[in-house]
């Protein structure tokens, strides 16, 4: 069980509105928060079926995605350690009505601010409300970038962008993901990813092995990505 001091440390570090809260508001926020654990594969959020609250990830990874009418998953963005997830709790802020789903891609530990707690604070405190919309706007930007790729970019350019972003995020030329995982993150078919990986490998851009892709020619990859 998390201690009050652990909660306070997390709020001080990650929520810039914390110093401006009254003593009563701080107590309300602490009382309405808890540490949650999601094993890999857990369905954290089921579209419009629930509203669990705002997540601050301590470790692990959450994938936020939507579903097409034919059941195809389109990944909108992913949350990693120190990221805050607001769009998985549309009921805490007015006008946010996104029908999204959230799965744990890894064993994940997070601070969860319960939706009634965050909603009450955002209704009564303008700084909290502005913070919520600021976080939502940031995630909307991620979503629009993803939609732009899906709608207007060729599959090979999208894969190049994805591999470069993963490399930069991990600080390594090696990307340890399966073709199926990459396809799910890109919102395409596994067969498309496998075909492109084979092509990239033949062109000398990458070296592919089971569960791992290593970028060999970063300059050529960046040109393909349009950077």
C-alpha cells in the first residue's frame, strides 16, 4: 500500500498545479488516489463501458487505441513511465467523449486518480481544469499525427517513422518487437509489416532477426521517413 508521502512526491514531481491547491484539496486528491498494478494483457479501459480516472505511469506501458467497424485496432498513442493519461477518462472533463480502449502492453504500475476526485477538483479549481485540457491537447496532437500517417503516408514511410521513433525512445538502434506488435502499433496487417521488413533488410536499411530489428543505415531511413 502506498504511503501519503509517496503520493505527495508523485504529485509534486508531475502535477504543476499541486503547490496551488488548498490543504483541503490536497487531502482530497490523496484520498482519491491509489497505486494500481496491471499485468501484461490487462484490458484497462473498455471504451464507453467505464471511466476509471487519470493515470500517471510509474513503470510499464499502456496502449491507447480505437476500433474500426470491422474490428481492426488502430493505436492512437502509448503511455510510458512518467506519462499522464487523461483521454482514458473522458468523463472527468466536459466535451471529451472519445471512445478509446486501453491495454497494458507490459506489466504496469501506475498512480490512479479516481474520476470523481479529478472531476470535482477540475470543477472547483481552474488550474486543475487547465492542466487536464493541456494534457488532453497533447494527446490529441499525438492522435492527429497518427491519423495523418494512416491516411496520407505510404506504408514504407510509416514503418520508417515508427522504427526511428522507437529507436530514439529506447536510445538504441535495436527495436525488440515482433512483426505482429509493430503491425498493431501501426494499425496495419502483420503481412504488410513482414513484407516491408524483408524489403528494408534487402536494401540494407536494417538487419532483422527473430523479435529484433536493428537499424543499419539511419541516414537512408531518415530520408525515407521524410526527416
